[in-house]
């Protein structure tokens, strides 16, 4: 990515479990101790998801570890956090999420020009056979690359 972007956390499981159809960049509302923990890279996106409620988008189950020097001002690690998107983006997401099988999944969290941002994906769940097929393709590609490297040696 460009200048001023530091990736804090990625959700590798999302690429395994979902077909990613579209991505959005969303701001995120954080408290003082949360942003300090984010800057320290203490974020986990593994089981998190987003939901549209009353025209606003909220993120659930994202774990931000308590700040070590935060004492009584520390936050709840898995509290619900509001995402900041444009109205037309929220309207588009609302229409898509109402369709069966679509979910809002965070792909990665990063700092951009001092602000915490979240890459939110509109995703459709994969079936078990889709996951097996993806693993088979990946293994086949790895074998091809390995054979090509072996051939290049001689």
C-alpha cells in the first residue's frame, strides 16, 4: 500500500471461509486506550463480524487487548464498536446483506495517516467442497512451482 499505511492486523481466516465480493474502507470509533493498543499491534480480528443496525454499521467480537498503562481507564476488550461509512455505502451494504448468505467480514485493520481504518468485505460463505477445491488448487500450484524451480536448477 501507499505511504503512511501500517497494517496492524489481518484476518487470514476470512479468505479461507468466504468468497470476497467487494471491499470497503471504514473508519472506526475507538477510545483513548484502544487506539494506544492498536498502535502497539494488539488486535485480533479472527472471529469478528459487522452488522447493519438502524442505518449504522457496528463491529462485533474484535478483540483489542487492554492497554498496559491504562489502569481504570481501560476498555472492554470485545466491546461493540461503531464503523464510519458513507450513507450510500451503508445503503448498498444493507441491500446486499439482506440477501441470503452474505456477511460483513473485516479483512484487515491498519493505520492510515494516524487514523485507524478497517477493510470491510462483503462476503459470501464458502461450502466445504469450495474450501477443499481451493486447497487442491493451492497444492497443485505449489507442485507446479516446485517442479519449475527444480527444472531451472539444471
